[in-house]
C-alpha cells in the first residue's frame, strides 16, 4: 500500500516574534521542518507534500526537491490546510500521514508503529495521541466506554469534564487517503475559532461507521509543538537529551551531558570520550577511541580514530588518525591534518594540508599551504599568504625543517629535507636538501647598552620637567 505524507507548514508563527519563518527555526542545528522531513523519509513515505503559506519561498528554498509544495493563501484551519493538497493527492489510493512542520521531536519509529496499527486494524483513520502532565491548550481525545475513539475536542470547545482528560491529540494522524478527502468536504467551521478543523474528520468518519483507532506515543515529547521561543528552548532541551542518550547507548562516554551540545546529524564512534564544554555541530563526524574536549567546538569537521582535541575550535576541517590538536588551536575551513600529526597551542591553520607525522607545535600560522610528511614547523613560524590583493601558496616538502620565527613569503617552495634557519624571512624557493638563511648579521657594540639607558633616562626627565 502506497504511503504518502502531508506536512502542514503554513502557520505564520507570530508568537515567535521573528523575521525567520517559524518552521525554519533550528532545533539542535536543523530547521524544525527538516527534522520532520527526515522522519517521513525514514518512515518510508513515498510522496511528501508540504503545505506552505507565510514565508513559502524560504521554506521551498530550504527543502528544495525533497518534497512537493502547495500554497495555503488563507490560514483557515488545519482541515482547510490539508484540503489544499486535494488536487495533488485526492485520487491516490493508499495511506496518508499528516504531520506538522513545528513538531520536530516525532520519530520515524513512532510513525512506523502508527502505520502498522492503522493497517493491521483496517482503520479509516488512526490518531497519534500522547498522555501529558499538562494538557492545557491541547485537543482532548474523547473515547466511549469501550475505549473506542469518538472525536477530538479542542481546548476552547471543551466542557470542564473534557478539559480534565490528559490524553491529547498530537495533531498527527494517518488516514485512508480517499476517505480523508471525502470527509474533508463535510467539515464545517461552526466553532469558537471559525476554522475548519482536521479533527472534525474523526467524528465524521465515526458517524459514517468507519473504524477509527489511536496509537499512544511512547514519549509525550514527540507531540510537542513549538509556538514561541519558550517552546523552542524546551524542544531543544528534549532533543539534546535524546541525542546524548543515543550516543551513550552506542558506546560514547559523555562526562557531563548537561554541559555538552551535540547537533542532530553528528556521528561519533564507540569508546570516544566527550568532556564538558564541547559543542559538536553540523555534519561533524568523530571516529572511535577519541578524546574531545573540554571546551572544544567542532563544526562540519571530520575527526579520525584515536584523535585528541582539547580547548580548540575546528570548522570545516579534517584530522587524521592518532593526531593531537590543541590546546587553543584554531583550524579554519580547508584545514586538512594527516595522521600522527601535532597541532599545538595557539596554532592557526587555514586552507592548509599537513602530511602524516608533521608537527606545528605552537604559536604559528599556516595558511594556504601544502606541507609534506614529517615536517617540523618551529614556534612563531608564519606563511605570509596575502599581499593585500592576492593569496599565495606555500609548499613545503617532506622532512623539511622550518625554524622558529621564520616568515615564508608566498608564493614560495621549500624542497624535501631542506632546512630553514630560525629568524629567516624567505622570499625565494629553497631547493631540496639546501639550508636557507635570510637574516641580518649580528653586530655587538661593546658597552653601548649603558649609553642607551642613560639617553632614555635623560629624555624621560626632560619630558617630566616640561609637563
């Protein structure tokens, strides 16, 4: 049986008080609607339609070819929103899952279970419900004495008895697709809000003698919708807890989960230890047996196995197996560190490749460079890559030695096994095996230090008298 999905994402989200369209607000690094799209993909939905309204262009730009779109020009309720997809889906035989773009916590496993129950019971509709500690503002599930679902009543239309019910409608369903669109034609807007409620479809199907089932989510958080910044922070916290738990179950040690931030698409290998103050963002991938942190930020970065990174920031970079980075290193986009390398304290790399076994131990800048294997770059060495107009490339061969406080004025090449003496400013290529020295000859002037001191002291005393 064909499975389709409709994602309702047309609400303006005024309570967010933001220029950013509501469903594009991120939770753990991914827009809310992105989480929902990932869920329907993992639940094997073959066709997805996103109903958009305010901010339609922005949503379409984000989703791209990942879904079909239909515009709801006027926001007249959830039933009205679903009916906008009538031209695309009404004639399709199969099952349609309906989700919301601002419910990022619903999981693919729950949607699969919802679909399995729906199919096994031969239902016309199956409601995803949840039992919540505080149902205020949410639609209540009304059942008969046998537990069969009768209808759903919105908060503003509840009697006092109905308001006391704690099983709520999450707003997510699956329907027999043909029956869904037939029932939508009968929905009226004679309610407190003057809107066309999708929930009324449940009562219409019941009255028609159709079977309506309900599946209760194992975690009420899956039904949490985000309406304002408070709700956004709550969803973020719930998802952070879920993400950390998933990595822990997969064999990652997280010393202090409350002080660790891991976004949704991050992968981490077993036996890696994450210390407090660590942020793992974007598409970051961390290998096995690593030590990350404390106080480290990795964004869109690939970390190999048995790597140590502490007190450092890495963005769009990669680090090979058994290398060490930090403390206080900064790897900018394009930094590629090989295996068994050391990038030490106060080192900055930008668009630079380091071969296996190379060491840049401290206080250096290496930018726009290709560095070979087993190179030693001394303290304070700099690749001078920018002339005010153009970036130049520095190339350093295998097993070369770059002394402390060396300036390599790009474009320049240092050959294999070459040796650049400390304090040199290199403006020409250094052939393989050669030694390069480019600094002024030292001159010592006997007793001159005392003359300098006396001159400086006299200048200071003269200035004091004048003031």
